[in-house]
């Protein structure tokens, strides 16, 4: 089962693309967001509590690819786990994921 199906929706949320002035860590992968890097900043209220997340550009693209293939977005801090589970559970997912990633990368160039 895709983790998107169990994800809670925020009561309010805001997203923006920022340029880092200091180092941060991506919420999805163990990569650093270095000063000068562009990243996505998301803040919102989940279950009555405010949270914020910084996502590196690579993980933003992976989230977009997953959304294109599955039609949903996994909860923050669960992107890589969700992709692995979908690859294991759905044999056609990997081919569709690769095709969607190629298409998005070609469009970005």
C-alpha cells in the first residue's frame, strides 16, 4: 500500500522555493543543502501542530515523479521509503517511474 493513502492532510500549508543562506539538511535524504543551493521550503499545520520541511531539488523532482506515476504525494520524511515500497509492491511502477523521471528531466533542461 502506498504511504500516500495513510498520510494526513495539513489544515493549512505554504510552499516556496528559497536559496539557502546557511546549511540545512533535506528532510527526505541525508544530503546537505549548502549555502547558495535552491530548495523547497514547506510549512504548515498537521494535527494541530506547526511543522516546516526543507527539501533539496533532487528530492523535489523525485516527489514530482512519484506524484505523476501514482497520483499522490507521500508524507514528508517518507519519500524514499514510499518509492521503495511501491517498487516492491507494483512491478510496473519502476518502468513508469523511470519514464516519468526522464520526461521531467527533459522538460527541465
